[in-house]
DNA sequence: TGACGTCAAGATCCG
DNA sequence: CGGATCTTGACGTCA
C-alpha cells in the first residue's frame, strides 16, 4: 500500500517548477527551463525516498510544450542521462510514478485536430516514462472527455480512438470517473471494451453519482476487477469535499477522521491511494503516519520540527500541548498530534504571538547576521508591530536569511509556507 | 463569453 | 531599481 500526492511539494528547497510562454519559447530558454525542472523533479524524488512516499504523480509541465511543435528540442536525447539517473532512483526505491494529462487532453473529441493532439500528448507522457525506464505499472490517468450531445456515441468514440494509440500507450492508459460527465459506471463500461484499468475517484463520484446508489467500498471492489497482472496495484484517487466551495471542490488538507474511516473500510489494503489536495506532501505524510504506527514517535518528532514555529505563531497553548504530547517516547499519539496542529492553524495569528515566533526564528541568525541585517530585522519587527508591514512580507525577509545562511532546520520549516 | 483549474511568467505598480 | 501585487497564458468543453 502506498499513499502519494501530485506534482508539487511544499517546504522542500529546490523543487519549484518553471514554465515558458509561447512567444518566449526559444531553444535556449527551453533548454534552461527543462534543465531546471528536471533538477526540481529529482529533488522531489529524493524527498519522496527520504520520507518513504511510494506514490508520486509527475507534473505534465516537466517539459514545456512537450507535445507541441513549439518545442522542437530532442529533449529525450538531450536529457537522456538525467532521465536515466532519476529513473534508477525510482526503480531502486520501489516508488510508483504516474502522469495525469489535464482536462485539455481529449481523446474522444469530434474534432480530428483535437484527437491528434491528444494522441501526441499521450505519446509525450509515455516517452517520459520510457526515458525513466519504468515498467507498465507506472500509468497515465485520463478522463474520458466530452459528451457532444450524445453520451453513447461519445463513449463509442473514446473506444474507437483508443484503438488508434500505440500499443505501449494503450497498456499505460488508465481511465477515471470525472465530476461532471462520466460516472464510474459509464467509465467501467468503456473499460470493458478497451481493457483499461479504472481509477475510482471518491469525490468525483460524490459530485457525479451513478443512478443506483452504491458506496465507495462497492465501487472500489468493482474497479479492482479491471486491474490485471502487470498493471501493478489497484489505484484510487481520494479527496474530501470542501464545505464552503462548489460540489466536487476538494479541501486544502486531508482530515484524518474521514480518511481513516475510508481507510478502515477498505476490503483490501493492497492498494495505492493518490491524494488530491492542496497541501500535497503535507497531507500525504500525515496519512502515511496515521496508517503506519510502526513508524514510531520519531516520525512525529520529525513532523514537529517542520510545524513547530508556525504552530507557535498561531497558538502558544497548543504549542505547549503538542510538546507535552510528544514527551512519552513509547506512545504514538498520531491523531491527537495532527488534530492539535490543525486546531492551531485554524486560529488567527495575533501580533504578539507572531512577534514571539519571529524572535524564536531570529535566534538562528542573531549571531551570524551582519549589522545591516540586524538593523533591518529590528526595523521590520517594529514596522510590523506598528502595522506598517505585512505579516507575510516580514516573514519573507527572514526566509531570505534562512536561504542565505543555509540553515537546513529553517529551510524545511513550514513557518514560511503556511 | 465566462467558468472551470493551475501555477508561474509577465506586466505593472510602488516606495 | 528591487520588490510586491495584479494579470495573463495555455489548453477544450459546456452552459
């Protein structure tokens, strides 16, 4: 069983992705951005290995205009060594990677041009997986596409166009129920014709249910049957409904109570769960820790190192409570730990508390900062207290110092991210 | 024609 | 001039 996240990571240095707009897409610029993005990708893979994250979705934007004539670079040759090196890390660690071409890759479109570009886009994604040298259990997830006034005909069109894909791409492709058009039942019907495994997305199902009501357990059981030898473990997407947003919009973070309820009900734990959530790796580590008590209190202490200053800033009371909670080294109070962090983050940041936290952080610099930096900090602190400097700006100044003085403990702190 | 989703680039504003 | 903040891009479908 693995739990994973999509594309981006929070609070890990050197993992940002860059992009290029069409009018600036010169060869030089494309080379530079691809090199940068591959470096970031490798750092994310390293992070995943370090943290024991076994499932990861790679960003489709890794190669800008990867499937478009705008990018004429033979990137698969130019960066062959990078792909191979990263692929080896993936294979050696047992990590499973995937791609999820977006809502604009539409295989069943009535427009031949759109279909051709969708095929080209899938080739691009598949080529990256081949460059990495990963097996066919590393998949590409696709939505079915549009309806165009006749769902039955559009479904048949999907099946027809599927046949046009190269054989390796057919083997990689898996299809997912979406939140508006194709229900899991309809996707299963197509999957029976194409032989594709089906990814069950619980929130899409809630937003776009089948006529006959069935629960997640039922649909996970049904979609499991589409996963065959060589496809790897069954994969599902999991997310939670944000109360204050439209139906189908997911929460910013995964709430452990409903997640654990979902998890406990899973009939077969031999499954990979891709979380779709704004806080990405943060929820992933939380859910991994919550389902793997054998990780021990060290796992929570490691988490605490990242969260402590942002918690302190929100609530001194909860900061102290969590410190108490972690004192018993034989216990594993994972649910209380994350519940307290969540409660803290929900609280408004009060100025006095923010100043207190900032002074804790400043402690890392006070002996190494030069006079100019010391004066700047004191000036900013005063300005912030007087209401003349935004909280975020004040913190960004300190983040710069953390980067300049290469302080690992602060560079990985969520104090600068949440 | 806007909404949908996403995030960084580009553009512009400000001190 | 550098940094902060706002707008655009890139994609296809549907209402």
